[in-house]
């Protein structure tokens, strides 16, 4: 069990082992809640609005699928932009032609 001292203006320093285990960094927000057992501190990570898309369930699922494919060796490497574009064109569906009447 780690101990700390309450300082002026209600400040306290969390011991290093707790900060490391909780992945806390300077400036992180903590939510404080009074419980029957004492005081509970919960880290509140704030996500920059311009990066919020990355944390959506859909995007995270896509990341998991990509990680699985990489682990299975299902990746493909391209050595130039042109090589990449040629591969994409090979995967593209042919455009449907409109019939003229």
C-alpha cells in the first residue's frame, strides 16, 4: 500500500509506482468520488476532437482486423506509389456501361 500526504490547496502526489501502473502523466485528469470505502480516483483521458474518429468502435474493429491480418502474414508491400495504384486498379470493378437508347 502506498502513502501520500495532503498538501496546501488539497494537492497530493501519487506515488510513482501507482502513476506508472495507471499510465498517468502530468496534466491527466482524475475524477474523485467519495465511496463507503474512502476516496476513489478514476483517470479521465480526454481525446482531442480531431482524433475522436480513431476511437470509434467501428474504427477500432478495423484496427483489430488489420492486426489479425498482419499477424497471419496477409499483408502486401509496395515499393512505389505506381505499384500500389496498379494493384488497386487490378482490384477495381469494371465500370458499367450505360446503354444508349
